[in-house]
C-alpha cells in the first residue's frame, strides 16, 4: 500500500531492520568521497586516531541512514523528494562491525498545495548497542491523495 501525505499523522513512527557496516565499505566510500586518513588507513587510525581505529565518514553514516529510510519506509510512500535536512548531527563514530538501525517519527506536517504536502521526519540512527550515531530532521515532500 502506498503511503500518502494524508495517511500520515504527527507522532507516527517507523523502525528499520539492521545494516551491517564493513571495513571494506567504510574504506571504499572514504576513498571516493572523504579520503581522510582515519577513514582510509586502518593501521594509522589504530595508532594515531583518538578513536583507536578506522571510523566511517559522517557523510557515509548519513548515506547508510538514507538507505535504511528508503528500504523501510520511503519505498512504500508517495514521496516527491526532499527540501533539505535540518539538525544533522553525528553523535558518535560508526566503526566496522557496527549494526545500524533507524527510527523515524513524523514531527510535523503542512499542506503545500492540493497535490502535495511537506512532512518533517525526525530520524535517529543507532548502533548495535542502541547508542545514537546520527540524528537529523528530513523535510520530505509527499503527494496527496486525489479526491
């Protein structure tokens, strides 16, 4: 069933399955998009980094969050893209072997036109120890049901 703007209510929540983070993926993402040594060089990171090992780029953490959001909610919704993201924070490092999951909550919604509305989704990504690693508010456009 497709979820439209009209089907959503403030405080509706969704949770996700898990996303397994690998060292290979961390290094591959970093090599292409954020090639800082603490994302790409596990030996140096283990010796010199305050994290005592390789960590994922915050941008990679955000991308994994988006994957979980699409797989567990947005793929069943009449979304029309996003207007942006507010309050993006990387709360703690994501490490190889972490298992990420998300909780998304409708924080607010507003009608934009007869055909579209905007929903503010508060998203929290946690690791396998249920510690927050990323939080943000997505500003997502949804189609409205035709009357």
